[in-house]
């Protein structure tokens, strides 16, 4: 599923990565959470970007998202909940891997 998740070479207009890519997912703001959701949608095809239920994730922080289970994602978006859950889990694994390697330096 990595095709839907973070591109290592994704660039924004200035610093090379979106803010949410530089933070552990538990530190994401609600704005970061919505950015991630729409990023996943944009990588999932034309239909997803127009149909994903991002408004159902308003008010959710990264720490809330971090604790949600797959069923919680499906309750918020029946069609794309599993995709979002899998991508967030991949981001969490990447973040943990990066943190562990950084701490070993």
C-alpha cells in the first residue's frame, strides 16, 4: 500500500516536505490530519479525491488518530476507511523506524 502513502521526494512550495511528514503522527494537528487524508485521497485516484469523507475527521488530532482502530476509520468513511487506516499505520511504522534510528546516532 505504500503507493498511497508518503513519497520520500514529495515537495511542497518551500521546505521539501509537508509539515505532517516531519512530525510523528501523534503530534499532528487537526489541520495536519486533514492534509494527510486528502494526500491519501489524491494518491488513490480521481474518484477518491472527490468522494473521501475528510469532514468526518474534523476535530481529530494526530494523537486521537494514533489511537483509532480500523473500525473507527470505517465508521467515519465506509468506502475509504480501510485505505486511510492502512496508510496511517504505514506512516506510524515509518515514523517509529526513523525515531529509533535517530536515537541510535
